[in-house]
């Protein structure tokens, strides 16, 4: 049996199909780097993020993600898988936190392994949130929360 991912094709035909009005204005100018070694999950999550109004760029590994971040491209949020070869998502987040030019970026993890120990390890690595891979609404909500938090922090910084 073939299963068609309607969530992938609807935004191709109707760009605003899944965009909620309250998210559209906030997300349209936001860019996200999606890092996942699995083409299946990149192809599943990228359309979800695009349909929510984000500009999405993908990377197939943490090393490719770092190269993209360090090449001068600007992103508002990084979404990363945890289980990746060469450099896992925890190490990727720690590398971003240690980089003077990148440490401000919010990093949200998506993983099929969600446990209290993994979430705590993510906090220690500097992850802003830890979401199950199939929790699409949870991912969008976490991203929205980070955008709002960054906007508040920027407004407070300007006011000071």
C-alpha cells in the first residue's frame, strides 16, 4: 500500500494551505536550518516548516550544518536531529554554544528517543527544547515560543 503525504503536496499547490494567521506574520521572515541525516525525516519536516511560513534550508549532517552556519548564512533557529553519525545533536549544540558568532542561536532538538535523561542531556548541551520527531504541532509551537522569546529579549535590550 502506498501512502501519500498530503501535508507535503498541499503546500506545493496552495502555498498558504497550512499557515495559521497568527503564525504567518511572525514566521514569514524567520529562517530555519534543519539538520537531519535521514532524508526521510528531512523530507517530512521541511514541508511542515515551510507550510508554517518558515524559510527552510536543510543539512544532511551536523558537520554540513556547521559549515552552512559558518559560511555567512543567517538563521533564526536551528532544528537538529540527535542521533546522527560523526557528530550527534548534543555535540552539535555544544559546538554552536562554544562558537562566539553562533552562541545566540536557539537550537531545538527533534528525536525519536525522548526520555528524561535525554532531555536533561539536551539542557546541558544548550538545547532550547527537545521535541519528539513526529510531534509536528509541538515543533511549530516550540519554534514560535523561541521567536517570541527572542523578540521580547530584543525589545528589552533596545529599551535598556
